C-alpha cells in the first residue's frame, strides 16, 4: 500500500461522537476501505448548564482520527453520515482536513511537498501530534 499512495492526495478524517461509538465508526470506515484509525477519549462541553446539572447530557466523547486517500475517505464520510445520522443534532460531527505529509504509519505515506528553487512550498492547515 505504501507505493500505491505516493503522489496521491491524502486527507485526515476526524469524527467526534459519544463514548462507545468509536469502535463502530472505525469498523464501518474499514469496510469502506480506510485502513484504520486512532480513538482518543475526551470530554465535550455541555451546551446547557441546567441539563448538565440534572444529568441530561453525557459529555464523554471519542474523537476518531483516520487518514487515507481522498476519494476513499470522502466515500466513507458519506456512508458514516448516513449510517450514524450525523446530521441530527447531538449525534456527532465529522470533518476532513487535507494532509501535506504523513509519517509513522506503514499503511499510508505521502510526499506531496512541492519544491521550487530549493524552497519548500508548504502551508500547514493543521499540525497534530499524539
């Protein structure tokens, strides 16, 4: 797979859902062709202080990070949106970010950095370190 992705556009998909949904999201994305993902655990912000006081809102969240080829991830995003009703309020959010490069994984590798006259033409939209 390493050689297959050289020169192709890669994107990072981030899906944030309630705790307990992360594994299901990764399994669905894998069936769509995404090679895998990383699940991060965290807390969201309750948008109603009163609801939070009475225990009406669970703020435990899972953020799932998955990188892959742009077309595959776009197709998976559409499938995840439909399967998990992500357009409904309170169910979660998903978004993608273009990647300039990726390292530290065997399944994805990208060298999409253009060089001109010794200068690197790189504009970072997101830098994330885990």
